[in-house]
């Protein structure tokens, strides 16, 4: 799904049970992420409103660190860093965004096991970006009003 699709702004529901359908969705999301040469993808980007993300910061060239995270949450956000971000759902646009420098993630894996990761660098930024999607937030929601207006005006021209 591409911005300005309103479904990207919807809060996602927790996944109550890890079913074969959820496993298939995760596999399909990973395939889509790799095909689009991304390093992360959230379920709402493929039209599903559940708390599921896939991340592989070894990409897009390599594909060695795929993480599938169910019901991810972040806490212990520390520090601040400016990151240059783009998004598979926000076409032809990149901008600097303020993010926490370090985060702690808690989630479940596809087998229902607890996952806890202390992350920094690109992984911390990617986790924040993807988990924002689960709350209906895009990185362009975090940029200045002027930059956002300029991007929105470009999108309106493309849609004509």
C-alpha cells in the first residue's frame, strides 16, 4: 500500500494466536520486503491490520538476519539520533527523522517464544520505523510541517 492510502493510518490489533495464516503472512511479507529491496516491512503495508513486522538490516544486498516479530513493543528508549529514512509506502521521498538511539524490543517469534532485543544503530531505527506503522504512524508524520506540505503537494500532482 502506498501513501496516502488511509489504511496506513490505522492502529493495528494484537495477534492473539500464531496460526498457519500468520506464518504465511510473515513469509509473504519477507518475500515482498526482499523483492522491494527494503530492510523492514509492517503488516499494514500489505493491507493487514495486525501487529506483525519483518526486519532484515543485512539487506537489501544480503538476506542473512531475517527477524519476524509478533506484537512488538519498544521501551527503554535512550538518546537521540537523526536518521535519513525512506519507506516502501512513501514513494520517492527521504527525510531526516529524530529517533531514539537505543531501544529495547519485546515481542514473540513465529513459534510463540519471547524475544527481547537491545538494539542500537540501524536496527534500532528500523524497529522504531516499522513499529510506528503498527500505530498508524508514517515517518512523514514526524517531519516538519513545511516538508510534509511539500511532499503532499507532489503526491496530489501524481494522483491527478
